[in-house]
């Protein structure tokens, strides 16, 4: 059950973060298999004018797109027999030159691909330039020998989805967001929704970014990519999290198999430098040093987004915590949330209790 007093304390702590300039505003939610509670504090925009946030505010999820959309789609394609974890990328794209790289490597960030396309801001003017950059990038290390978080790997997963099953945004809408009744979850929000979107960074080239994707590569890719581009609300993400906690099903609609949910929780990078599952960061032991928190169980998964978003799902304690902020508005120089994520997640872990 959700402890109302602890939720009130969480709300007060987040309000304190707003007042201290950790982020302009936040939407947050605690979700269990049976219930949920949401809150909102602060502003969706500070400049050029202040606007208050509410629980219907739409946030640029940034890299949360990797797990909410791309990873989920890949698992569905595996369930449908269209690919496997160990399908070689070169079997899908004959012009991909690294024969040992598999879909598994891309999901676990062990492909050997670097984190980013070098000098893409200078060299890449359109979608085809980004795709060319992905396929021409040299491996930074031997495949399978190291974990290195890679946007390139997830852009490639998005291209694989497009090749196998059609555009990511269309597949996501038909097979994930619509069945879950996620009414405010989109790539490229329509113009009539942009006034509900939280502002992100100010850039000289783009002005105040609001309602269009912040990530530079996703912007060049016309807002739809495997690594970024999804927008959503805290209430919609609550539906996704409840589906995960209910073993892949919500309101009699199955999104993922129970086996896929189990596989997501597994630790897949034994002996390497970082604990990773399929897409998600996992907490294989209580000594894991990461921002998901000290109190999260060994059966927890976590992911963040550069814009200031995160989702924590604790399968043992049967709850999820969603935190959506626009911490990079008006500038990415604000790093307060990075220091306090662990603190906030620790508080969230105390909000739910089990009845005797």
C-alpha cells in the first residue's frame, strides 16, 4: 500500500528541490500493481515566461525512450520470432561490417561501438548523414569485452526495428501505447500538445526548445530514433510500469510475455565493468554503485534520461517510481539532480509498505 504520509514527505522533498533550483519542476508518481499516486511541483517553463507544471505536463523522455519504447519493441519482435537476441546485425544489414555484433550486444551496450558519432553536429545535416555515421563508425573496443553506454547502438536498434517491422513510432503506437491507453505518449507531439510540454534547453540555433526533441541526433533524425524522441506524462508511464509489475499484462491486454519480464531483470554483463540487463540498468547486488538508490532490491531495474527523467521498477518490493523533470531548462549546466537522484529514490522506496 502507498503510505500517504511518506508520499507527502516525498512531495515536500521534491518541492524543496524546486525551491533550491535543482530543477524547475517535476512530475512524479508511485505505482503498485493495484494503485498509484501522482504529484507535481514547480514549473514546466521558467523562460521566457513562468508556467506552472501539473500532472498532465508532457516531458521529453530523452534516453528513457531506449527502454520504454525500443527495448520493449525488440522483445516483442523476439516473441514474434522475427529476430533473436543473438541475431547478427550484419544478417539484417549486409553493409554493417562487424560480423560478431548481435542484437544482444546492442541491448547490453557491449557492442564495442562508441557512445556517440564523432563531430555529428558538424558533419551530419540530415537523417542520411546520421545513418551513414552509424555504419561508418569504428569499434572502440572488442565486442563483448566491456560495457560502454552507446547512443549509436540504440540508433542501430531503431533502424533494425524499422527494417523488420516498420517505423518505430507507428509500431509503438499500435502495439504498446494504444493497448495501454497511453493517450499522451508520442514521438513528435502534435502542435496542439506543445503548450503542455515542459521546456528543455535554450540553444542559440533553436531558441527555447519546447515540444520538439532536445537530443541533437534525434532532432536530425526528424524526432524518431531508437535512442531518444519519445514524449510522455507521469500518468502514462504509470500505466507502462503497472504492466511491467503485472508480468506484462494490463487490463487484460498482454504487452510482453512473463518470460520477457523475467529476462529484463537478469544481470547480463558478468565480469564486466558495469551491471547491465537488456536495455535497463540492473541492481544485481545491494552493493551496486549507481543512482537507483540504496534501498532498492536486487530485483530492480532503472534508467534515466538526459533531460532529467527516470524510472525505477522494483519487482521484489512491487512498486515503481517515476520522476520527470526538465533539469536542463534553461541550461544543461544544472547538475543538481545528478547528485540527488539516489536520495530521491531512497525516499521513494519508503513510500510503499506491505500489509501484515
